């Protein structure tokens, strides 16, 4: 009887196309989350750092970093989607629909949009589209994600393969700007750098210089804060090597925070186009970051531009900023390859 | 002169029956406490996690976990009661009288209700009843506790032995339900599990499956957050083995959080009947938990039931869920044996 | 192009007398900061701990510890002043002009008030006066500081030497009391000790008894919370010995919190007269503190007295409370020598 009370997670054959999952548990965002986040990542972006600065760019309330909303919304999906995952394969079409502010309560639901059993018959890829809504039922963010999930029973029949058609990037025209956002009175001195939209060129790479050595407690505190329950992050007995795997989102937040040095005015994350965790990270690793400008776009607000950026986290600093070797594979030391849109003053 | 300024703590002979102690220092609970708690424990209970969920079950404000209130109120007593304690022997008759919400300020007072010198003449057992009140002077929680305390002077005369008559458990009729609590519109999907009052049977045991490896920083941050000053938790030079002892309350909170997996709907702690820290815990230990249903009771609110649960924390997972060996002693690896009442939808 | 985007920090020859620096980024203080601070330091002073206690001494809002404001304001100056510092040499004339409360946004500006190239020609001392203002433009605190900074180019010409005339201590008459502060209804039992202004004598030393072993995560979380970006604290690859240096302010906060035991009623820090970080601290060190009463003064409010205190942090406990050896140098183990004014009930 006891076994039936705990959640074994879903296996590949438990998913069906069109299936809807209501994820537990709703979570209220607070000023405490902003402070804990600030103790774990060296973030200094002026909008989430300062209520006054946020007001000066037209925001009526003081938003938390978009990645706080992302991690919370994402964490909700873990018990249902990826408790039995072999690997988190990718993200796509992630859009932030409105700023999340303290007091907002986020709930997440998902729909299964693709299934493809692996040729070995032991696992398969599950594609889901997830949506996080606030206490008013409004969409806060949405994203697609695909994970490789174990089968419970290797003899379970393979479902008809359905692979969704996901965009390689969110179109600039589909970016949602926060209501009221206006950078025309932007205070560059307060924000920390003078570089604006026109100062960045497509193809430009920026070495963010600084590094942070990961510690055991910090990555676990971060991951736990998002109610992410994947046991590999917390339980040294859960992996043969006795090491706690660092949650990929921890590397995302660390790299984004490090990118302040060179991208201080890339204030808001509007979308995540794609993301790959290319190598595992562990406590003791020193994480550095570099960025590449992939694209630039205007927005409906004249003072606000959008930069499409590749954010790369590495273990150890790579001043050459090499993404892939000649064999086309990710270079050694690359931990993360994230493609996102940021909003920046023009 | 300097020695007289610092607090040496009370020794056994400093306590007298009927003595009242006003503990320093009052402490205001904030949303920050909720966030830090969430970064230290894998808690996901929907009521403390979500203001919206709390409102949906009739609570007019968003309470923090009862254990936050317990740890804060308990921490206040340490400098006066247990700074010179040999061991924390037990708890009884702990009742939560009303939810604690951000903005509440807790103060604690204690009354000495029992004294019994040990036969070795070097120490004795002190029994106290402690009461935490809020800024309106209303009782938030109360409990009894007994600790073994060193004598300053082994030649000090033994007091008349008084051993209070403490109930083995809080009677179900004495449980205090939060004002307005009503589970009739309870959202089981949002809460994370479908099991309700009727799905649990007396004698049933639940293996909560998940484990967390304790880290040095985390247990200290938790303990410090409660202003608990017992030096064995923070100072490696304070113990002959050079190790920091984990505060027993850290194990309680960890086990309670782990119990979500199988008891997700045991939303609120209404009382703690008894508790024993049966073995010390240290950083590096991996903590697991299992529960046993000890009793069930109705409450005055038809939609709300009460489960009396034994919550056992172990070092390393024990799938056999063995509390005691054939010799009647606690099985190896058992860290905590806690007996409490939880409120759950019927 | 990329190199030009990141901040290399200022070198000695980049500073000029009278130069004004507007530091990024403004930072809003929240209840989350109070909670994280409480998880990192064993602080129990009743005013910042309890909103009710703060109200009982006449404060209309619940201030955070002065050191939270100091660390935030100080952290802002690091990227512009001390990113290329060899050493942080001293503080002077630090005054707290009004309590900082959750919701306040702090911004910092600095003026260069002194420059003196070292005889080796490789570095020089930069003196700055920094001012932190809140969202209403009111001064929250100000201080002077001098640091030794590398030259970028050893052949750059030396500026005319200007060494400012800094007061050895803030005059008691210049201390700013928080508006409304009145200790006439002070609750000594709630505050934790009975010692008041008249119980302290100039020359008296107090051994604060307790010790805390520093951990890697905690000092980094603290330092990061203040948006302090000095890489030696976070990046094990940034120092030849592969160790993370503990931010000096972490030692200040730890010592101040430990001083509760003997100075529980020294509720508010009104000024910092001088400060020297005499030796580096690392994770694993166990920090103790002792204090010496340097001076006493009345204030315009009859119930409020001021104690001028020397706060000394040591690595390992020194019951002899020895500041300097016979050679006049700081005794081995001394980490911090801080001179400050505290407000205490008379």
C-alpha cells in the first residue's frame, strides 16, 4: 500500500499525444526569492535590482528576473515529465508574456506534443509545451521542451512517432514587451555600462571575463528554491559516482549574471530560442561565460531594441570563445549553449 | 568585569519549579523566511507554497510552515534553557494555536514545570512549558520540553524531584484548527496527490523514497535563521571531534519536506505529540524519511480530517522501515522519531 | 571589439582629484535581505530582529541592520574603485544618517579626495569619499575609504600627492540619531541583557566567547548579496593559492553579530570611525570577537547614550584579548580592528 502513495514519475509509455498535465504545486513569488537569488548569482541588472530603476523605464511594479519565473515554472514540470528522464534534450519557443512580480502565484500545465521511441526500445523522446499562468489566469510564460525518458517496460509497444515542428527561434515580431516599457529616459550611468543597441554588431563576441567557482550548497539551494525535485541534484547516493549533478538552470542563471560585464544593458529576457546543456557541471567547477550577437531587431517601442544572443557557459575560461571543434562537436569545457532574445535601449 | 557581561547560560541548580523566563529576542517573521526555508528544504506543501491555494482553503492570510514558527519560538529558549544542555530529551503537548503569517512578531516565555537531578549528581533534567505569543499577545504555539542540563557545582543540593504528568499525545479534541479552514473546495491536482483522509489506514507505513545529502552551510544557515545559538552547530572547535552537530530541528524540517512524497495533502501540522532525536546527524549524511499512520480523527470541520503520524528520519534509506530492533532499541540509522498530528482533506 | 565592452576597472592613473564617480547599480533593500542576513550571521539585536521592538523605541518603520546598508552601498563602489586594488587600507568618517528600511533603494556616488603614488611606482593610494542616497535623494550613509590600486602603466607620471585630513574618529556631537529614537521605554528582558550605558567603563574589554567556523558558501552568498564583484572572493582560479579570500565585510558582520553576547543593548551602529582588515580570512577559520570600550558620550536624547567601541575579530579565541604584540604589530590571529559608535539605552 505504501508504494502506491508515492510518485514514481511517468515513464515513456505513460505519455500520449494531446495529453494534458496539471502540475503541482502553485508557488507564490516573493521579495525573498529576489534576495536569495541575489545571494546565489552575481546579478546586477538594474531593472530587477532597483524598484526605482524599474519605475524609470515605465514598469508599474518591480519584476523579478525572468529566470526566476522560468525556474519556478520549469520546476513544477519535473515530477510529471522528467523524474525518469535520461537527459534534458532541448528548449524552444520560450516566451515571457509579462513580468512576474512579488505576490504573483505561478501554476504550470503541459501538453504532450510529440513522442518518438528510440531505436534501442528502452527509452523515447517526449515533447511537451508548458504554460505558466498567474493567479489571474494570465499567461506569464510558455515554452516547449523535449526530454529522453526511460520506458518502464521495454516490451511496451512504441507509439506512432510524432515530432513537432518547432521554430529555430522566436520571431522578433512575436516578442512580447512588458506593458509600459520605455527606455527613452534610460540612465546608463546607473545601469553600469554605456553600450546600447547600436553598439552591438551581429557576429560580435564578448568575453565576460569573470568566473565563479560552484559550491555544493549554493547549487542545491538554488535548485530547491524552484521546488525542483530531481534527485540527482541533492542525493549523493543517487548517482554511481557519488557526486551531485548541478541543475542545468543553475548554469543558465550563473552565465546570465556573469554576462552583465559587457551586456549590462541587456536588461530583460524576452524569449529563449533554444538551449542545450552540453556537459554536466559539478561543485568545484569554475564557470565563465561568453556571448555572441546572433541577430538584432527593432520592436514596436522606438526606444527598445532586441538582441538575439548566444550565451555560452564554459568550465574554465576560454578566451578564444570556441563553440565547436573542427569535428563540429561542442568544444571541451562548453557547459551551455543558450540562444535568447534580450531587450536593450536603442 | 568582562566575564559578567556575557551570558553563561543557566545550569541545573539555577532552575526552580514555577520559575518564569522571558526569552530574548522577539523576532518578526517575513516573506524572506519563507524563501530561505524553501532554499534549504525540498518543501512543496501547497498551502505554504501558494497564497492562492491558501485562500482557496479559507485562510485569509498566507501562513508560513508551522515548523518555521516552531524553530523561531524554540530558538529563543536556547540561551536560557539549553546552553549548557547535555541532551535534548523530548517534546510533548506542542499545539499550534493559529497560523503565523509574515509580519507577525514572535516572543517566547517559559515556565519550569519539572526538575529531577540525575543519580550521578553532575546533571539533571529540566522540564519547561514554553509559549510563543504574537504582537497582539495571542498564543501562536506552546509546547513542553525536557533537557538534561549540567550542574555548575556538583555539590549544589538536589532539588525535590518533580516530574510533570505530560500527555503521551495531544487529544484530537484539543487540536486547534486555523480560523476559516475548509477543505471542501480542495484542489487535489494543484496539491500534487489524490490521497485523502480515507485513503490512509492506521498502521500503514509510507516510504518517502527521496533522500537529501546534508551540507555544512545549509544546516548552519537554517539553524542561524532561527537565532539558535547552541555553539555545537557552528563552531568546529566546540566539539572534541571537530565536527558541527546538525540541529535536530533541521532533521525534522528535512523529514517533513521529504514526506510530501506520499503525504502531499497532510497540509498543516496541528500538534507535535512527542519527538526524539535518537542519533546525531552530520554534514555528508544522506537523510531519508518514512511515516506510519498512528491514528485518525475527525475534526469539527467536516472537510478536515486529522492524521496522527510517526515521522521517522533515517541516515541512509531503510526500505524495511524498521523503527526498533529486537532489543527494543532504535534501529541503526534512525535519526528522528517524531509523533505529530496533520490536517488533511476528507 | 569585445574587450572594449567589459569593465577592466580603473587603475591608479585613471583617478584625478575631485573626480566624481556615479556607481552602478541602484539596489532596493527588501525583507528578503533581512532574512538572508539572518541566515548568514548569528545576529539577534532586538531592533532589527523585531518590528514590534523597533516601534517600541520610537522608530516608525522597521530598519535593517546598518551593516546591510553599508555592505550594499560599499559593494557599488567596487567595480569603479577597487577592482584592481592591491589592498583595502582603511575606512574613516562613516556616518549613518537615517535608518534604511525595506523598500528603500540605495545608490552610491564617490569623489576622489586624495592620491599618492607609492615609491615603487607600481601602485598608489586612492582616497575617496562615498555617499549613498535613497530613492528620495536623501543621504543614507557616507564614508571615506582608501585603497592601494595598481597602475596600468608603471611609466605613467605620478600625480601631485594629496592626502586628505581625515578625522581619527567621528565626534560624538556629529552622530545622527534616527528620527524618533527614544529608549525610555526600553524592554531589557526582550533585548536579552540588562547592561546599559552606565554599566560600561572606558577601557573595559569584553570577550564575546562564541565562535563561528566560516564556510565557503556562506561568505560567498553574503558577498554576492551586496553585488560585490571582487573576483578573489568567488573564483578559485583568481588567486595563486587557489583559495577564495573572505570579503572583509563578512568578518565585520560576523564579529558584530558575535558581540551580541555582552553588548546586546548596543542596538544601533551610528558611525564607523576606523577599520583595518589586518589579516586575510578563509573558509575553515573559526572567528571569535572581543570588544573594548574606547569612549562614552551623551546624545541629545536623554535616554540614548553612545559607546565608542573597538571590535576585534580573531581567528581562534584569544581570551587574553591582545590587540598588538610588544613590537606594536597586530597580534597573530587578529583579523579585524574596527572602531565604531553604537547607541545604547542609558
